[in-house]
C-alpha cells in the first residue's frame, strides 16, 4: 500500500515517513461492500483494521454499542493481548479499510517499537474506558 494513505490516519500521522513506509509494507488496503463483517465476537483476532473511508457498527451480543468512521481502528486489542474479539464489527457503507495481519503487526512492531507503543497505548486507553 502507499504510505501517503497513512498520513490521513490520526494513529499514524505524527510518525516519521520511514515508520509509515514500514507500516505500509506490512499492510493492505481493501475495498469492502456494506454489510461486510470485519470482526466476529468470540473469534480469535488475526487482523488489525483501520477504517480509511466508510463506516461500521460495533455490536456486542447483537446490540449496537458504537459507530466507527474514517480514522477509527479495530482488532488491536485481540492481536496485542492475544484474546478473542469482544465484539463484532460490520460495515454500514461501502468502505476502504487498511488491514494488517497479526504476523505483519508483530514484524512491524519489532522493527518499529514507536508504532507498537502508540497502538499499545491506544489499547490501554480503550481498556480503561471499558472499565470506567
């Protein structure tokens, strides 16, 4: 994928160009139709997603608990903490997503600890907001 696409994502915008290039080497951009299930509650996480364009609903036990849009990310909790997905995520419009496999994420993390640190901080922040 093109590293310039990552500049528009808040999670990656402040990273130096070489870090974005490294991420781009481990990620793909996908166009997915409305109604695509990006994650299924209870499944093991093997991918990390960032919504580049479009949107999705987050469903827990069938109930909508959140809406996601451009710049939002998902799946990081499962691959960082090696736990099953705690919600399903289904696109609500045709969407463009950036996807990185767990293997790609781990490789990128070893080579770019600043990115791993940033994503881990986001996971910690999400975990704290779920407890509050």
